[in-house]
């Protein structure tokens, strides 16, 4: 019987594992080439994976809510339509045993751990720990402080399964180091990885605060957060703990932009087959301002500032489910207005139809959120870590304004909007944060109404 192994594909540079969220086919079902087979979720995005072959699904190796590593065989197809569960199981047995062996080998030396602690998704330095890593740590009695001290070999220093297994092996072979896990983790982490722990004194107290337990009243509806909402919640709390937020506001006169868009939108739709909105014009102005103030386009790692070469603009997008996702326009400074428009429309459409790829939401260096699309005039956005700034675009409104002319001042109707710029006060002071958002407004107000499209 010919069989096809369906493996978990690589889904982005920093993605090493995924959680199986739903099987779209059952054992015994026929599966066509490229037909959606399984839904998976990473810490980046939810994905629907197509089948790599055609046949009958004869075995599912990872059940719902289990975590698989990139490259793992998650299912087996039979190309001749027959099912032989026993041989398949026999073939898989050595693989399962081999993958389980390291965990079994290291579990014995650390069986003396005093207790299992709950590991948060993000460490005190903001380092993300995947569900698999947290699960191993909790089972093996590795404290949050110990996990923070492990030097990760994944992208951006992320701790992987191999790092944890290696740590356990070394931990078990050195009895003198055994008491360390039961002590306060800060001295150990400081010695092993001083740079990431720079933020610990300012954030540890917040991270250890227990959330209040709220009891429902009679008649209240209890709604469990879905997976994406939990990720958003954790990310937002982490961002507020990591970055001291400051917000500056500027009002911009965008009358010329409104008139220009009204003049070109029909022609653009006929020529390009898609709409041109205000968002691409606003993003173009932001990109110009970033070039003028490149220290807005940075990230912080401990006491190190990483100045980004690329300008990759994330645009916060509301999903039909009510959740939020941030697809990224890569190298936005290399695109003209038409290119930015197509990128905005394409990413927004993919987000609404759950077609975003992991790479579509990675690598952002600055984020824009359009609160005006909901009728809000301004907002106080939370920074999308590890970036240091985010701009909220308010609603464009007709307002009375004083118009200065050589012949004198008069009151007229103008189109105006508020720009709300939140930034990380660790590295962006009020002068830089305020000058940047003022420069964005200047570019918007000086927009040429005769700009060709």
C-alpha cells in the first residue's frame, strides 16, 4: 500500500511549532490535492493547511489541541484507498519512541524537583515562551526564573524545545546546581543572561500581580476568550508593562487629500480594479516622516537600541470575529502610492478572509491603527512590541476653522483629523515623539492636489 506522510510545513522564520485546532477531514475520508485538511494555530497566526497529496486519510497522529513541531508527520494518506492501521502504527512506533526518549532520559535526574510552577507566556524581560516549552518546563519543575535564564537558540533568542531538553540534561548531570531552581530566579538569570534581565526590576512586580477573581452575578453571560483574544490580551498587558507609554496629539488639515481622492477614486477604480482609500496616503506620509526621524524606527533589547534598516509598516486590522491582527507592508519606503494602495488592499482582504500567511504578520517596525474607521476622533494606542511607537488615525471630519489669507482671516469649512502618537519613553522622548507626529501632519497638509495617480 502506497502512503503519503503529511508533515507540518515551515510557516515563517520564527515559527517552530503549531497547535492543531481542527481537523477538516476524518479518518476514512477522501482528500484531494491542495484540499484544506487541517487548521493549525501558531503564536503568530491561524492557518488552514492544504493536503500535500491525494488519497484516503488513514491515520491522524496529532489530535485537536496537541502541539506539533515543524516537520512532524501529522497525518498519513493512502493512495490506493485501503486502510491498514496496524502497519502504520508499527512504522510510527520507533519514531514516537525516539522522540520521547530524550524527555524520558532527563526526567529521572530532575524528579526531585519540589513543585511544578505555572509558567507565564511572557517572561519578565518580554521573552515569549511557546506552549510546548511551557508544558515541558512545568512538567519538569523548571521555574519561570530558570526558563528566563536559558539561552535560546531560536530567532530573537527564543527558547526552543531543544534548549529546554539540553538544559535539563546539564542540570541533571551537575548535582551541585540542583538547588538553584528552588531559589529566587533573579540572581541566576542575571548571571546567565544579563542583557535580557535589564528590565526585570521595573517589570517583575507588575508581572507577578495576580488578576482579581470576578464572580458572575445571576443572569450574567460567561464567554470564554478564544485563542486569538488570549494572545492579544497577553501581548497588550506585556506591552504596557515593558514600555512606559506617552501619547502626543496633533490635528491635521487634510482638505487637499479629501478633494484629491474624490477627484481620482473613480479613475483609479476603473484602471486598477480596486478602491483607493485614505489609508495609503496616510501611510506614505508616515514613511516620509520615519525617513526624517529614523530613531522612531527602532527596537529595544535590554540596554541596546536596534535601529532598523527596513521600514515595514504594520496596519492594525479588525477581523470579522472582533479580534485584531496586524499584517505588515514590507519595505514600504520602496513603494509608490499605487504600490502602497495595492499592498493595503491585499493584506486587508487576506485578513478578512483568514488567508494571511505567517510571514504577512512578521517583521513590522512601526504600526498604524485607524480608529477613525469606527467614528472615533482620537485614541491612545498601545505599542506593538518590540516596536517603540504606534500612530492612531482619527476620523476625518468637517469642522469650522480659521483660514489665513493675505487679504485677512476668515472662517471656513475644512476637513481635519487628529493623529495620536504613542511612544516608548525609555528611548523616545517628548521632543522626538512630538516632532515626528507633527512632521506627519505637515506632509499631509502639504499634499499636492494635482498629484498624478
